[in-house]
C-alpha cells in the first residue's frame, strides 16, 4: 500500500527548533511511519510547518510544508483574535502535496481541524480517507459543524481509541452509527527503558515498592485521589514511596499543605516538579507502580510510557485506560475519585509477584501498545477498507 500520514498542524513552539528537533518531540509523526514501512508499505508523512523541509529517514519520507502567504495572513488574523491559528489556516500547499502523492490511503490526524479536513475531503480523489480522533468533540459553531460534517461524510473510517469515544459524534449525526467507526490506539512511544538497577542508580530513588505519578497537578488528573490512596497504602506498606512529576502545578500548594499536615506521609512523598523528557525513561523504569487519577483521557500517553518501562498502571476505570490495560488484566482499575478502591486494588497484590507482573506489563506493551502493534492494527483497517471499495 501507498500511505500518506497527514499532520496538518504543528506545535508552533516546538517547531521553532526545526524539523529534526520537532520529530524528537513528536514521536507519532516519525515512529508510526517507520512501523508501517517495516510492515512493507510505502509511506510519506506530510506536516504543515513554519518552513519547507524534507527529512529522509531510510525508506520513510517526511515532508514539511509551510503555508502560503494568504494562509499565513489568515492564521495571523486568527492569533490576533485570540484563536488557535491551526483551526483557521488553510493548508492548501500541504493538501496539494498529499493529492499528488497518489496514495491508496490518506490517514488524516485530528478530528477538530474542520477546515483542512473539509478541504482535503474535496480533493483526495479516489484514495481511501481515514480520520483519527486525537481529542475534542463535535463542533458547536454551525459553520464549523458544517465543515466537520463535510469532512466526516467523505471519510471511509473514523478511528477512536475506544467505541465510547465515538458516541458523541454518532449522537451529533456526524457518523451514521458504528458502520464507519474503528478502534485503534491513537499514540504510542518509542521509549527504550534502561535496566531497573541502572534506572534506580540514575534516579537515586528508594522505596519498596516505588510509586510514580506523572501528569499535571490539575483537577482533571485528580492528584488528591492519588495522594489519599497512597496514604492508605503506606499504612500497610511502610517502605512505599511516591514521587510526583508534573508539567503544571495548579494544585501544588493545596497538595503540599495536605502532605505537610501529615508527618508520616511527608517522609514518603516527594514533589519533583517538571522533569526533562530524556530523564523519563529512567524515572518510569525505577517505579513498580504508575498511578493516575484522570477523570478523562483520549489515550493516556504517560501511562503508555510507563507500561513501556514495565511500571504497573494503577489508573481510573475510564475508556482509554480500560483499553490499554486490557480491562485491568495488566494493572489496577479504580472508579474515578475513589481513593479507597485505589488502595485496596494495590494492596491485594503480593509484593513478591511484582517482578513477574512488571515483565507481563512490558510484554503487553510490546504486543498491543507499541508502534508496531498500532501499525499492524492500521494495516488491517486499511486493507479492509480497500477490499470494501473493490467489492
């Protein structure tokens, strides 16, 4: 198959460092393409970017295409009005490159780029069009909803992490039931964790067992439930330690106050703050458990990274985590906000079984959550679509 992966927006701040550095910060763009190439397909990645560039990665070509003068003017106006430029900036030059590629399948990433999805849908020709959900829901504005409807109408499939994520789109009339819905993990990680002993030497972490909680200290991540659950665990496992890494710290003062009022807890909890991403492999490989209290997630990138490192996920029973833990078979699931259930789920585990459980988590990642696994699932979906078109 000839496949084009269309990424018609980019993180402007990270793009400022140039294409190569951008690819390091956005592994989906390159790693999914590599995995599909390894499966024997011809793949090109097309990304809307501030400057034109081509990166050849073996058999994979990554084409970065800048918007034209008119498109930039539209994007600049959107920014002045306080809007996200990517939603309004027409990616006409990138769409030209996609249509010239002669693809069998065009895989468009993002269901909220309404304008560019509609523009691509008009020009994609005979290629199969697959649209990937990366968060967001049905458009609320009538104009953008009309654009979204046009793009969805042309799509052969719309892909979600779980069938549950598709329901708002079906309810809004953007999808006619589940006929054009398929499920596949929206992201993975190329992380290669160091051996456990080396990881712990690098982090200096101690504890038996060690818990890590990566993620924002924001109500959507519910770090208070994580902290309260760990407090219960620590009463039964006095050697347990919890390390928190976070990109934003909205609840940090309240969390510090909570810990400071409990001396026994204060000795077992460490707030690490922002950690450079290159250090995360050692951090996650040092941990026995990864804990998150998320209220909602599209996939849960931090949890996927943790599982790549063999950390046992202790996460909320929401659709994305249900999928990646195989309904709790490879982790502990607890109801949102339920610290007692979090603790009891963990305490039911025999500490002596942790090495075997970590190994099973890592094996599950490789078989079902890695970029290779995502590529295999996409290959099945693409082939089924092309067969249906030939029938």
